[in-house]
């Protein structure tokens, strides 16, 4: 695949404004800074704030993506950057818990994930039901036929990671401003954006990485292509004196069975045991959606928890979060230029699985702007429609 004409020349010290200090925006800003550009990162409410898709305690990093090996490669390459960030700042950013996948209904996803990991040189262990039960006795694997274990992956401490990255970006010469942004419509290169303090910010190029707000910023272009959905996450207290729900005993885990997808984490840093149902939640407005959990979602999670984790039966709920995904129509990222504003790059569509890929998304976005890469067809605007048909999990 060839390259394309640069929006900003490499090493040109171009002025770039990046709107959105979530994981995609922060890493894009950092890679642009490393390339020698003058970068201003903006966010209306702060890095990884509670209403953002990058907020919250933890995110899974994994390489198992079935046929979608592009994401396996991105996860592998991003993990090195996450580890480096933690080492540079002496912070726990990545927790090497290992990640376990299991299913009652083995399908191509498992066979293709196993093949892709081996092709990429990533350690992965195939496990039968007896091996699963012996290795992870705190889980009831009744009905399960197959497991895959990725020993080198685990959890990313999400809010901490993004906030630490932005702090380092500023310490190394980047600029951060906490202001709301208005992007005017244009039929040519954009010259400036309006900020909530009344000022105008001029730049040579603009990156809009506004997560669930993308559809509100570009309603005609993205209103039906990037859809925020409500997602509920729950944390339960493990029994007193019981250590099996902490690392290294319990890994990060995900069950893909009969087209359904539950996942969770051990009690990280003495917190609660995390459970979530990865599903097509209700479409919401990120500014006005209610942030209280629902009884229906809690009841569903408790029923799942009691079936697979019987030692947690009657465990008290100690925390709940309501966040959102910003789903693209097919689950692939959107990283492409605005069709009417050639110096505006749109970066988003994390679709609930994007956090782990932040470093590679940032690197790729920076290379697109400098003409060192070409738009990946799967990440193109043309590949997104208003009809929701998710294909990536």
C-alpha cells in the first residue's frame, strides 16, 4: 500500500490541534509531539473524565480477535508502548494478569485466534475442560468445551494511563487546554476552531478524536455512523480471606458462548471483582444519559456471576459504573479525513474494544497526517454506514 500527499510535512514543526484527550487523542498528540510538531491537545472536561469512553478503572488488552488479525497486531505492538509508559513514569499502567477465553460453542473465532497468535509469535495455550477446571478452580466451567489462555496480556489501568500520558505530553513540551471546542463547517482546509473562552485556535491540521461526541460534532456526516451506547459495569466484594479472586490466581477472562460475551477482571489493587456484559446497549446522548445502573442489568450480571463463579454467590455490590461505547457501524475504527476539510482527520469508533490499541492508533494517525501512511480501507469513512452491523468483537 502506498503513501499519500502529506497534510503536514515530517519534521516541519507544524501546528496541530488535537480535540479530545481520551486514549486515541492523547496518543495521537504524543506521536505528533515526538515527530517535532507544535501540538495543542484540548478537552472540554479533562483527560479520561467520568463521561468519556476512556474513563474508568480498567480495560482488557488481548490479542484474540478471530479473523481480524489487524487488531491482534495492533494489540501486540501497543502493549510495548503501554509497558514503556509505565516504566518511564514508575506507575502501574499494565497488569500482566493473563487473559482467558472460554466457550461452550467453539467456532471459527477460537480457531482463527489461535492461528493468528501463533503467526504473530504470541504465546497462547489451548485448554480442554479438565485443564481449565484444574488451573482456574474458582470458575465453574460446566458446559465449556474449549479455552484459550494468553499469558502475556492482562489489564490496563485506564484512567491512570491516559492522565499519566497527558501529563508526560505536557512535561515534554506539548500544550494542553481544558476548553470546549466548536468546529465550523467548511468546504476547504480548516483555518481555526472556536474555543469556549471566546478565542480562536489556528493550526495547520486538526485531529478530532471526540469519542462519543463525534456524532454531535459532525451530525450530518457521522450522526448515524458513530453511535454511543450505554454500558453497565459492576464490582463485587470477594469473600473475606479468600484470595482466589485476586491476581495471580484469577486472570482477566471473557466467555464467548452462543453469540454472547461476558468478561471481567480479578479484584485489582484490592478493589472489587469486575463483571460486564459486552452487548449492544441502548443508544444514548453522552451529555444527558443517566449514570445510575439499572436493576435489570444488575440482575443479569448476578445470574451470570452465580452460574460461573459460585463462590461469589451473595457477594455484595460495592461499585457500579455506567459508561458508553462509541460504536461504528461495523465495529472497525474510523480513522480518515473529513471529506470536505482535507486537513481534518477524524479518529474514533473505538466500539468498546479500542482502548488497548491507543498507541498504534496514535502512531498511525500521526503518519497519515504526514503522508507516511495511507488510509486503511477498514478504517475509512467509506466503510461505515448508518446501518449497524457489528462484525468486530
